[in-house]
C-alpha cells in the first residue's frame, strides 16, 4: 500500500490552488509522484498517468540531461504516450468494427447475401 503525504494547499504542481493534492514515493526514482487535479503541464512537471481515484499523476522533470534518472523517466513518459496512442487506435478500430457489424445486421441480409453483393 502506498503512503500518501497530503500537501494541504502547498502543492508544487498547482501552486496550492487545491487543498486535496497529495504525493507518494515514486518507486525507483528519487522524485515523488504528485497526485494533483489542478495542475497543468509545464517545463517543470509532466503528467504521466491517472491514479485509481482519478487524480492525474505528475512527476518533476529534471532539467539535467546527464542525470540517468531523468533519462529513464523521459523514456517512461514517451512509452506511456505511445501506449496511450495505441490504446486509442485500438478503441477506434473496435468502434468501427462494431458499427460495421451493426449496419450489416440492420440491412437484414444474411452474411452470404452481403458477401455476394461485393
């Protein structure tokens, strides 16, 4: 179970706009994972996902390119963006397939009759 520290108006991501922000230790990194609903992406913080409660999760981006932790973190961020694009494409294909099937069912033709049309 993750231990959270509640920021109570001292969130570095949204600058204290919200009082329900919290942070947790980010396993494998030297920076914490921030859970903040009021944040926006900037040069300092990058959104990397959403937690189980629906809070966007943020990490602090280290501007030092020689820091191996920052390089590894940027690879994780790129991988998450790529994975999200793949999920969106798969959802789009599934939706198109379901619409195609629904339209064919509405036509009232059997599968053999539909295939003969083309």
